[in-house]
């Protein structure tokens, strides 16, 4: 409506301007110019001037057209799948003595998964009475690989030095609630749009009194939008397994118990799959700006206008 | 508004104190021998002469009958014909308004005639209308005629039509053998104009004064406007040397053609560029006219 009104206004003004009374007799009057106009040289020059003026006009029009097109912000609709690997996974391993074998398998399967990762960040935290961040969340896969190798070696050889930091002074070990809480702290706050998951490998057999219970830690995880996946061991006590399963269910995750025959690999793979599905983004149509063509038109118009002006000035 | 003649008189007064003083005395020649107070010469009496013209004393001295001959005091009629088309509203090469120059030339001729005691008629017109103000001897009348000519020249007037004006004069002015001073700004004469001038030449003593036009290629005058189209002239006219040269050549060719045409017609012609040269030009014209008569 506004555009139509403005266009009408412009047209009206143009008409008024064209039909304005010609009171051009105030300049220096010259008569008998037909003698000049009859000269071939005059015609040549006039044609040249017309050409230059036409060129400049075309250039100006091109510039205006380009500017108008550009102001319309032309876009091309494109269906994009957003980065679906924007995930943070913290491996949260209970390193009480009974877990070494399973931990080694968890670490090993994650190490094998590394090749398929792209964009995910991986972190490793081990806990027992206390928790240690072995490496923080990172997508430096070479570093991750070396650390996982290190961890795997430590689990294989039951290297006491590796776990010594998790030993509490008091009688306290395998504190799953505290472990989850400290793993939750490994997520950085700025990237809360990334999917967050904790892969918790534990037999949930705490010794002594921890600070947080598993339920409290699960509530905290849900509040932080962190999904906790439990990897249980075949030998864990049923009520402990239920507790862990309930806790993981509150966060939207689940717990699987590693069968003796199957191994951790399948479980981890399953977690990976489910995580991928959970975070699979809906392909959305977005519009990508395509300013190249109108910008090109505007620039070409400007160049032509400039050329016309220079050509006109050259005289 | 008696403004034209005083100005012209002032300029003429300046000139009369210069080299052309002598010319002012003589002005132009009588066309016939007739009766007047001015004795011309004596000749022998032939039968049929008026007895009153016999110079008795001279006859007594000479021993033969002598008769006085007088210069005719027949009043001349000077007809100033001004082509007042809109092209006259333009400026000339000196950036002077051609209107002023045309009025000035007409005024000089008219004033000389009035002072000489002759009758001055003024004819002016363009393609749309022609006017003839009948010959009379009055100074005031001349002033009014000049005013009329001045007012007739506007940029909004019709285009000039010298042939039409001359034809109109031929139709309207019954008087023959006037001294017709034509003021125009023609650069070349078409056949119709040549015919009209030829006819006028037969009936009158025709003297032609032309005014030139500004050469738009010569110097950069901002805001040049074509008086015929009412539109500004292109601003690139002054920038091209070849155009300038071509135009100068074209103008020169035209001028030569006009000169040849007028020579063929036997019409004395002067080109007037400004007020200073206008007076000598008019005198030269009258001089040539006198010499032409003397032959």
C-alpha cells in the first residue's frame, strides 16, 4: 500500500516536472542555431553525448535496480540438518576395585568409537571416594585417544598410581551420587544447547556415607538437562541396580546391565545410537541470503555510470 | 517612454565630434533636380522653361538667357524595415542584445532622416504579423515607432520572416522611391527573400543592415538558450575544436554567399556588431548609396 502510494507520488512528481512551464528564456538567448545543428560534426557529437547519457542512465538504473533488489534481500530456501554431533559425553567411571574389568571395556569401546565421532566432545572422570577429572571435555581426538589408551592400560594393569587420587582418607568408596555430581560439573555452562550425556559405569556398591544420594544427583542431572546412562555389572545387587535404573530413568536415560557374554561394547554402541537418535535434529528450511546477483547488478551499474561520467568528462 | 532617441542622439553626438563629422553634414543625396531655395547651377534658357526661373542679372552679364536650376527640395521618405522575429531577442557575438542594436540602427537612420527634414516610416513584423507606421517627420513619432519595434521583439514572438515583411511593405506602402533601410539578422537569403528584395530594389533604394549571432562554440557562456526551441543549448558545444572550426567555416561560407547574393541584387550591405561600429556602418551605407546615385 505504502509502496503503491509512493510510486504514484513519484509518477505524479515526474509528470509535473515534465509538464512544468518552460520559462527557460532567462538565460543568454542564441538565435539561428540551426546552422550549428546542421553541421555533421554537431550530429556526431550529439550522438556521442546521447550515447554517453544513455550509458549513464542505464548505469544509474542498474544501480537503482540492484539497490532495490538488494534491499529486498533475496534468499534461497535451503533444507539444512543442523550439526547433530553437538554432544558432550562424559565418561563417568567408578574405579573401585571390582570395576576394573568393565571399565577397561567401556574405555576400549569408546576408544573404538572415536573414529566415528565428529564434533562430539568427550571427557573422562573417574571416581571412587573422590573424583578426578582425567581429561575435560574436548574434541581433540588424538589427545582423547592417548588418554583413553592410558586409562585402558591402567585398568588392564590395575595401576594403583592411576587411581590413587580417588582414594578418600576416610572409609568411603564407590560413591555413585557424588560421582554423578562431579561428572555433571564437567559440562561447561556456555554450551547448554549441546546434547549432554553421562555414561556412568558402576556397580553402585557404595562404602561409607557420601554427600549426595543417587536420587539427588539424578535430580540435579535432570535440572541440567543431562541424560545419564548407566552401565551396570552382572554381579551388582538387584536393589542397587533398581536404584540406578530409577535414577537414570528420571534423567531420561536408562541402565543396561552388561551380560558376561555380550560385553560393554554393545551397550556403549547402543548408548551412542540412542543418543544420536535423541539428538537427531529435525531438518529445517532456512533461507540463505543470495546477495551476489543484485550486488553484481548494482556494481555493474555503478561501473557503467562511472564510465559514462568519465567519458562525458573526458572532453 | 521617450528613451530611445535621446540615447541615439547622445551616441551620434559623440560620433559627430569624431572623424565622421563631415559625413553628418552631407548625409545623403537628393534623387532629383527640382525646385527649392538651393541654387544648383545655371543653364541656357530653352523654350518651355518657367519665365520666373530666368536669372536676369546673370543673363545681363552673360549676354544670353540663363535659367536657374535648383536642387529639388522634394522630401525624401526613409522607410526603416526591421525584421522583428524572435531571433532578434537573442544576443550577438558581443553578447549585446540584437534588439537594442536593431532599434539603435533604425534610430540612427531615422534620426538622420528626421534631422534632414525627411519623412520616416517604420515597418516591422515577423511571420505572425507585420506593421507599417506611415511616414512622418516628427521626432516623437520616430520615438514611438522605435518603441513599437523594441516592444515587438520578444523571445515569445513568431519567427522572423523577412520575405513576408517585404511583401507586406510592397503591398501596403504605395510610395515609391523611398530609401528603404532593411535591418535584419539573416545569414542567407532564400529565393523568396531574394525575390522580395529584388522587387524592393526596383521600387526603392534598398540598404541592408544585418546583425550577426553569437557563435555558441566560440566561448563558454553558461546558460545558453536556444530562442527558437526555448531549451538550453547543450553544454558541450564549447569543448570541441573541430566543431568550432567547422562552424566558423560554415558561417564564413554563409557570409560570402550573402555578400554575393546582395552584390547580384545591387544592394549595399553592412554588418553591424555593436553600437560603436553601428554609426560608421550606417554612414558608410549612406555614403555608398550616395556614390551609387552619383554614378
